[in-house]
């Protein structure tokens, strides 16, 4: 046996009722069903409005009644085939006439009792259940209608009657013993002992269904509504809310009690007692999995300690304070009793540990009677100034965080309060249920939406960081970087929760911007169609966009570009560069860039300045930051020079090998830039500075190996000179070879002194075995004193350089 309940929106229109019937049809093939329905959406409100208007002798009640009539008659005409319509229409009219008579009576006597209002409200469900049962019959289903008032017996507290479970369970059991496959029942309604119509409270159709499910010990209760389950928050207030897979009875109760309208709170009781699983499903998306409410409420694997957030508006806070309360027993008892006598529901209580004050949250509607009750209860204490008159704060809301497992986790409330604090939400009072299923805060009503959203973000949304890149230079290295970025976008998003976008892109001629991210497959075309490039215009765009986590990436070797870093850093934009010019400029400039980055909480990273993608500077930084001290650095840092000296053998002359290196692109067009060691000097300078030593380029000694006249004249003159001095180079080679050594262009730093130059290296030295374009760095430090720490590998090439820049870019946000 299964009980299905369809809410107001599920039965709002003929179109929706068709959906309901198709769900019922499918389910009825598997099981016997009880189908509980609400009134058509909005009808209960209209009935209350009609009754209220009539009681105030306002004729407008008639318009409301005719609107109600038209809606129902129109539904019948759409749902029931013409042949069967007249009998259904006449039965509907009979119910409507009855309603009209009651309202007329109210109009005449000018009074609306709770009893009469129940009679009026019940018509909504009586009409909908009748029409739906007839629709099912006309569709050939074995359905019948049963008036819930015959089954659900209650006391005579009209408007929110209490159920007599003993009688109800028995009646339901007897009836369903011989019921047809499908029984349609009106939700919300019951009857008192004397047979008067009662109702179960607004939203009470859920309760009806649970009462029937409990009475019959049903296998399942299904609450069909207009959302795909109980959600992490009210979806009307938090767009990011999503359905909770599984939830315990206790959690579901707390969530609904604190405002999650999707289930009427008393619904939980009858199903909890019998441990009947409850599904909350979406009539408009029946294949969505929905929420399962059951005993332990844990989903497999993916389980969260916080299940949901809900809120109640229109709250008032009453505070009773006074020195006379301290240490005197019975104050709270008297306070709560006085409220109970007035039927004031206390939603939340906090008491200061000094017992100096008690604070209760109640519905705003109860404020006047609550204040009067408390002030009169404590009239004596107030008169002798032991207690102050009750203080009232209004326009407040309660926001509650719910989850069974919160009690096992430290820091939940801290996270909640800091999320609120960061966003300027002032907390008026806090309460944590002793079961620790619930942490509630009282805040200003105007802050509720913001509060729900920031708490939701803190607990339920995996934050994805946005990384906005502005890239200058799309040559060899830049092009490779864009390729690599394009390939990694998905991975970064899924694994690092990083959403990387290239927002700006420029070469020396053009620049292009796209806030949503330039397409990394068609960037060439986009850039070709871009606007004219100027460094200052580019910077202006970057700054104006003011995007969080912005990074300026310099893939050029331009001095002009290196000159704009400070401006970016000062505007809280990180700088990542493979361009050595800035880090090797005057110490003062290098230092001021580092400081600017620190002051503005951004990064200035240039790992690729030394050894391309090799983790040299990063390793050095890690050592220095952890307190190590660099004593000595020895390094081969030039791929070009390594190529030249690796290939310089007895059989080839030096000028030929340099020419080959130049032709194959291993050297600068003017190979002297490499051969004089200027580039290597910059690299060792950067390592020395990153070790914490203030040094200038000129402090580094160059030990020349070429005769001075090689440096004069044009590149062609240079090659001529190399030929002329063939013997000098051959001798260098021979001396090394006879000792079994190799020539290496080495940069070194040793206790404050730095130099670069050609060295003959013995086979047992770590620098000896170095192939191709490889670079190597040996760090001897206080901690690595016996054996140096060695970083070695390909130290040049667009691919590895691009990947080094890539790594630096990611470091700016991690
Ligand atoms: P029905 O008419 O089916 O009884 P209700 O309007 O009573 O439906 O309840 C469903 C509505 O409850 C949803 O449309 C949603 O706007 C609201 N709601 C509030 N809080 C929640 C929540 N935590 N999860 C799901 N729905 C919620
Ligand atoms: N129709 C009733 C109401 O609107 C009961 C329900 O829909 O659950 O409160
Ligand atoms: Mg409801």
C-alpha cells in the first residue's frame, strides 16, 4: 500500500491534473493507492478571503465565490468527456451552492467563527478530490472517492484540530481493507466527534496523507509537489539551492519547523512512529530522484553534516532583564507559563549565563499579548525595579542551520557566524538546540535573503575561483602557453575548482579583450581583428575591468613591458613573467617590485627566468622561507653555451660550432650575447637575490675566455675573429681533454662573491655530465652542506618555459 499526496500546484489546472493522473496510473499498476489531494492552488486563500469579506458584510465575497466556481467548472469541462460532464457539473455545483449558503449566512450575521471558517475552507479539498476522482474514473481507472472526514476524527479545535489517532487508525484500517485500487481523499479536512468539519492547519494535506499512511502502515508515503525534493534552502530565496538526497525524520522536521514550507511539520510524526519512508517528488519532473526521508537519513558516500537552511520571517524578540533575576529560581517558569496561558508559541530561547536576562523569539503577531502577559506577571518586580519592563525588538527573522551530524563537527557555528559577519549581517541572538540538530540565529528581516545565500555558499557550494589572465606576448612561448591552457581548462575546473579565463591578449601590434574569456581555439583570428596595441591602453583596460584574481602575464623579452609591472602590482594585479629584465634590473627596482606585490597581497613570479620550467627559484624560495641559508651556488644556466661546449671537439673548429648553434637557433642572432655570459649573469644574479643577498650585475665578475677583439665590430667580424683566434680555443679544449675534463660555462656564487666564466670540469663533478640544452644548479646551504641540492633538466624550450609560466599562474591563487 502506498499513499500519494498531490499539493495545490500539482492540481492547479486541468493540464497539471493530467500529469497527476498519469503518475497515479503508473503507480497503480504496482500497488494499491491512497491518493490525497489539496485544493487547487490558491483556492484555500480565496475561500478565507471570501469568508472574511462576507463577515465584514462586503459584497466582494460574491465575486470571489464566482471566481472559485468558474475555475472548478472550467476544469471539469476540460477534464471530463462531454458525455459524463453534466452529472459531475451538477455535483460540483451542489458543493458550491453549499459554500454559497454558508457565506451568505456569514454575511447576514456579520461573524465568522473558526468552526464556520473550517466549513468554508474544507470546500477546496472537497471539490478538488471529487473532480480528480471523476477524472480518474473517466480515464478507466478503478478509482473511488472517500471523504476523509469519515476517517480522520479530531477534537473540536477548529482551524488546527488534533487527531484522535485511535479512532482514526481503526476507521482507516477498516475502510481500506475493502477499498478499490485507487482511493482519492481530500487532504486537510477531518471531523470532530460530533461530526462537525474540522481542518488540520494550513498546509495540512501533507498531514492527512501521513495520518493515512501511518494508520495503514503503508510501505511508502510520497509527497508530490512543485520542486524536486526538500532542498538545501528555499529555492525562491536561494537560486543555488539543490535537492537533498536523503534526510532523517528529525532533520526534515526541524527544516520544516523552521520554515521549509515543502512539508507541513506535523506530517513527520505518524510516519516516524511506523518508520515509513517518505519521498518528496516533483509532479512536473517525475523522473528526478527527489528526497528520501527515512530513519537515519544518510546517503551513501556523499554525506553532509549540514543538511539545510531555513528561515522564518515576522519574528519578534522579547527580552526580560533585571538584577532581581540572578540566582532566583522560578523566573523562567513564570515567564513561560504566562506566555503559554496566552497561547503564545515560543520559537527560540536564549539565556545569558549570568541569568541576568532571558530572551525569547515569538511570532510578531503575538507581540502585544505576550508583552501584556509578561508585564502583568512581573508587575511587582517591575515596580520595585528588580526587573525591567519587557523589551521588544521587531522586524526580525530566524535563520536556522539544520543537520544531525553537526554535533560531531567543531566549527560549524563559527563558519556560519563568520560568513554572516563578513557580509555585514548583524546577529541579534543565537540558540543551539541541545540535540545540536539546529543552530538558529535571529537577524534583521531585511538581511534574510543575503544571510541565507552566504550561509548556503559557505556550506553547500564548492567555491570555484575565477582566474582572469591578461597575456602580453603570443610568440613561441605565449603560443604554447595558450595551447596548454586550452587543454587544461576542464581539468583545472574539475580538480582545482579554478575557472581560468584569458580576458585580455596582446602582441606588439594588437590587443583583444573578452570578459567571458577569449576562445583558446580561435585566439589568433580574434587577436588579428583586435584593436591597436599600446601598453598603456592595455593596462587601462585591465584596471578598469577590476576583476578579482587578475594576473598580467609577460611572455616577451621587452624592456618596455618589464617597465609596467609596478603599475599592475599596485593595482592588486599579480605579475607572472619569463622576461628577466625586471628581476635583473637595479636591485632597488627588483626589491620595490617584490614589496609592491607584498603590500598589495598579490604575486610577482618569475620562475622561468632561470632554467625555464625547472623548479629552481621555487625550490630556493622554499629553502630560504623555511630558514635555510645559501652558502654556495654552482650552475650551468645557458642552454646555448652548453650546446656549444658539448659539441666543441678536436675535429671541429670553434667558429664552426658557434655558427651551427646560431643557425639552429640555440643562440641569439648575435651569439656574443650568449658567449660573453651576460644572460648567465642575469640568471645567477636573480638566484643570488632570491637567496636574500642584495647584489648588482656589476658585482658579478666575468672571467673572459675570448680575446677582447672578438667583441668588436659586426657579427660577421666576430666570426672572422673566432677563426683568427682558432688556436686560443683549440688550446682551451686540449688542456681540458688531456686532463680528462670538459669545458663548461659556469656561474657561481660563494660566500658573497659571484662570477661567470669557462671552467674545466673533472668527471667526478656533478657539472661534468650535462647533455644537450640541460641546465643544472647546485645549492650548498646550511642544511644541504655535505651534498648540494641539485636541480637538473631541460633548461630551454618554448614548451617547458610555457609550463613554468603556467605553474606560476596557478600559484597566484593557490
Ligand atoms: P504543495 O502545494 O505541493 O503543498 P507548497 O507550496 O506547500 O507545495 O510547498 C512547496 C514549496 O515550498 C516550494 O515550491 C518551495 O518554494 C517552498 N520551499 C521552501 N523551503 C523549501 C525547501 N527547503 N525545499 C523545498 N521547497 C521549499
Ligand atoms: N489547501 C490547504 C492549504 O492551502 C492545505 C494544503 O494545501 O496542504 O493550506
Ligand atoms: Mg504544502
